[in-house]
């Protein structure tokens, strides 16, 4: 990465701690060849609202379960489901696939805050842990199954580098994470996770223009991929919040009138922009609890937008999704 990057002087560099154990470039490891049909016969099944707990929640305590939310009218679903089935069979029983028709059984999808299909959610130990939306290529489906199924052998080196970038960022070393993402993109320029990761780092560093430039690197066919959509949603939410003003004003209004839903909503927007995700979610959940009809269910809809921006596996998303589920279905 060049010396004039926006992280210089703002974040300390500690690249040796992470990057020395990561190699990129060169020949990628060949994927393991598994004959179709090796998986158990019950590795793929349909489920209903009544059987969801047994088919997904209980079963995921034994092994990862992927839930494919689809509908007969959904064109992308017809593209994705056969690829999912093929990849699950090829995984040889490492994961199970459960399909749910949301036309016949809408409540579970609503409980999980799913707004568009196809959507695939991975469950482990009775909880949603990962997921994606849209009809993604077969190679990405395979990588997703390898990740949730715990299969590391033969994984591409890029996947190891992406994991190292995440580790660096979680440790507070944004410079190293940015360097790793740049190195990945030099070798594999269409790696969506690296494009999204680098763009997000730039935006967090205050370089929204640079983030837009990086997002523009995505190939046209992948421009709406969930990781990129999440970064764009985050940027859009921040722009909305910046126009709202001083949070102290909304806190004062709530002190005078706890039922001022608009003040609570606007405060949640600012809290999200300031990184206070739990507080933002709790304020929106309070509106949902008090008056689900307010602003045409605006609090719940905004919360679902937060989930998209934060990512399906973010701690705040998982926590708020569970709370929302309790409010809607208890």
C-alpha cells in the first residue's frame, strides 16, 4: 500500500504480527474432489413453521444447518437452490440444507428480519451465525460451506489472508488490515470481501471518497454482493445521521416525554453513526414495543436496515434480532 494512505500516522503499524504467517499469490490449492451422492440421504429436506425447531434449531446442535428461504415466484431462488443442493451434497454430510417456502411459512423469515430472497442463514448450536443474500456463484457457496462446516483443508490462500485481515482489524491494527486487503486485491482483484473490507476501513478513517473509489473496483456482476451492500448501507446511514444534529437535544426531549418516538428514532440514528450499536438497537426496539404502528412500522424497518449495515453475524445484529423475535413472537 502506498505511503500516502489515510491510515498513516492515524493507526500504528504492526504488520509483522499478522502478515508473516500469511502467504498470497502462487498456485491455489486445488479443491478437494468429492463425488456427489456421498452425503447422507437426509442431508437436504423441506421444513415448515411447525417443524423448524426440530429441523433447524435442534439439528444445528449436532451439525451446522443452512436454511434456504425461497418462494416459487423468485427467479434468483431457482438459480441458487440447485447450486446449494449440489454444494451441500459435495460437502459429504458436513452441513445440512433445510429449505423453507416463505409463501407457505412466512413467520420464521419475518422473525429473522429477512427482507429479500433468496436468503441463506447458517445455524450452529441453535443460533444463526452467518448468512448471505442473493444468488451467488457456486464457488462462493462452496467457500461459505467450508467456513461454516469447519473445513479448512485445501481452502484457498486468499481465505487465510482474509482471516488475517479480520484478526488484525479486531486487534485494532487497521493499517495491517488495509495492507493485507491491498495485497489480496493485487493477486485477486475481484475478491469481494477484500474490496468491502478495505472500503469499510477507509470510511471508518474518514475517507468516504476513497471508500467509494474502492467500491467501484467491484466487477459489474458482483456490485450488489451482500458485503458491498453492507458498506454502502453503513455509509448511507451515517449520511442520514449527520443531518440530524446534536444528540443531547433528543435526549432532553425524551427526558421530558419518553413517548416521543421521533426523538428516540433520531437519537438511534445518531447512536448508530457514533458506533453505539446496542444503544441504537435498544431505542428502536423500545419504539417497536410501545407502538408497532408508529410511522408505518418505521422503527422495525430501520432496525432491519441496521442489520444489513452491521452484517448478519455482528454481535449487535444477533442480540437485537433475538430481542426483536421475542417482541414479535412471544
